[in-house]
C-alpha cells in the first residue's frame, strides 16, 4: 500500500507548517496510533523543530487530544499560541523529566523524534516509563542512529538497550530463575527505524505459570529431545543456523 493512503500521511500533508518524516513511518503510525483517534488522550512528541508535526498530530488525533511538544530550542515556545502545550528542556536531563511528569501527569503516547543520541533516547524511556498509562506506548523514531557514528558509544546504543529489554521480557517466565524483569514493559515491536514499546502496569499483567485445561490425558510422549540426533544432517542444519548469526 502506498503511504499516501495512510491517515497519518493525510494529516501530515494537511499541516500548515514544515515537518520531516520518513515515508515508511506513516504505515507504522496508522498501525500504532489509529485506535487513539478522536479520544481524550495525552500525546507527547519530543523534538518539534518547525512545528509542523504538532499540527499533523492535531489533524490525526482530533480536537479532544492534549498535544504536548518538548524541545531544547526555546523558540519552540511560540507553538503554544496554537493550543499546544510546550516544554523547553533537554530530554537527556533527569531533572527535566521530574518537573515534566509533575506538571503533565500520566500520558498515553510519547513519540521521540528529538536528538536521536542514545543518551537522549534511553534517558527519556527510563524517565517516562512509570508515567505512561496502562496500555500506553513509547515510540522511538530514527533508530537507525544506533548503527551510525556520532550518536554515542555504540555499545550503549538504543538498539542494544532494546535487545537487553527483550531478554528482560523473556526473563519474566517462571522457567527462568534469574528474574531481571522490567516490569512495565509488556512487549516491544521493531520496525525499520522505529521501535514501539507497549506498556502495561505490573499489577495488570498475568503472572507466568503452567496451567492445564483438565482435559483427558492420553499420556502422549513428548518427542522434543529424542528427535535431536548428532548425525550429518543435524550438523548441516546447525551450520545453517550458525550462518544466520553472521
Ligand atoms: C528531527 S527534529 C524534529 C522534527 C519534528 N518532529 C518533525 O516531525 O518535523 C529534532 C528536534 O529535536 C530537538 N532536540 C535535539 N536534541 C534535543 C534534546 N536533547 N532535548 C530536546 N529536544 C532536542 C531539536 O531542537 C529539533 O527541533
């Protein structure tokens, strides 16, 4: 499907002021954000530059939405006269987030299109996570910077942080003794240049434990382990798998 058919693209092209987005983003926006349209939500965008994306989000979400913009550049304050809430501050500053959360309260969605350094992206997620509502979203754009020079030490890139959080999600399993869970993160979805973190409050998440439906047990044998033999064909498959990691 052409991105021009996406509702978010229509909202983007209708915006009076300049915004720059990637053509692949509109399909993702529609997928992630459509269910929030015309609802009384709080939406935050980090990085507002020429103001165009604020108007895009107003067009997309409708007049009931509270649209908040954050930017380091003090001149962004001018967008407040159009009905947006504007906060001037540094997304890599923990104290900025403390004040922001006190003033704004709980939010539904936060979209990070700010500085794109790992310190910006990771600090923002760590600071805002406990302030995102149950079933809310944290979305980070331009995550290709994790593979580029000039955005920080690649060992501590956003994508490496995300990989670590995938491990943390899986370590919620009762099967794993060493629990290192990040409790509010329910799931993570990775797109080209975008990562979406789905938030669910800890109290509302089901705890992992084995359950049975109490159906008739015909004592079927579990073949899983027996099937793996160390023969030639097995080693061939194993070599193929090793190649995936290259
Ligand atoms: C890519 S532009 C935003 C584009 C805008 N969202 C759009 O769609 O047109 C990035 C913006 O992030 C702001 N920015 C850069 N570093 C920041 C930081 N550490 N904290 C807050 N804002 C920052 C810049 O001033 C700039 O306006």
